[in-house]
């Protein structure tokens, strides 16, 4: 499915506006594609580009500090609105591996977990510290340890974040739900052999 998430350190980019919906993350006109390739260039397209298609220099993702960033610090209720897997696809395509917020819309959160993007929920004080640090220091990095379920801030502060056991297992292995099932193919075959279908008579 994707690269396994175990431990990684990445630079921060802050986009702390609340209630950013999926139509802003990836506008509906880009949903016709079924291939993930290239979606990253359309991430936040209506905010990143002007009417002529030129990058807006004042938008954070168009600034040099965003190049190579892997952790997006987003506002509250991130990913609200309609369900679309293209939203996490676009974030991953840009290069993000994790999004940090005080809360996520449930459908977006589930789509992210299924597609290899880690949504990290933190408390308001931790979130405020991350936003301020990212604004002041373009080189600021945070460290994610999915095994320990911790996020280490540039200040050295370490906080735990919640994630369900199944999603954590899949992300650590770099597999989706189908990949998880296929990983147990031998056990499934053994179970089927030991539980033959009943013979029915007409």
C-alpha cells in the first residue's frame, strides 16, 4: 500500500485554519482520476494558484519552507465535508506523511489511515506550540514514533497520540486492509481446510 510508518523525523508546515474541508484539500474537478499520480500538485489548488494557474507566493505551500516538509500542522476539524479518498492521496502526493490537528472529521481520518497517512490528534496547547514554532523556524522538525505512539516536538516535549490497534498494525507494516488479509492467507487456507462446506442434498 505505502511505505511503512515506524519512526521518522520531518519538517513542519503550519496551515492552522479551522474547518478545512475536503473540497479545499482537493477540489471536485480533480476527482475524475483514479490514479494517485500527480494529485499532489493539485493539493489546495484553489488556494495555491491564481486564475491564470500561477502559484500564489503568499500561500504557505508555495514558499521555500514547504519544500520537503512531511508534517502538516492543520486546524481543528480538518478534513470535514464530503468523503473522498483523493484528499489523503493529494496530501501524500505532496510529500506529507502525517497531519497534526486537535481533531479530524471521522471519514477523512478513516480514509487517511486506510491510505497510509497518519492523522495525529494533540491537545490545544501542544498544537499552539507547533503552529508557533513552525511559523518562527522554517527548519523546525518533529519526530513521530508510531510504535510508541508519540510525537516529539522541536522543544523536546513528547506527547502521546491515540490510534486504534488495527490501523496502527497496518501502518507499521505498510499494508491496507486487503494487504492485511492477504498476509494471513496461509491461516485462512488452513481454516477452510478444517471447516469444509457442508454437503447439501437435493
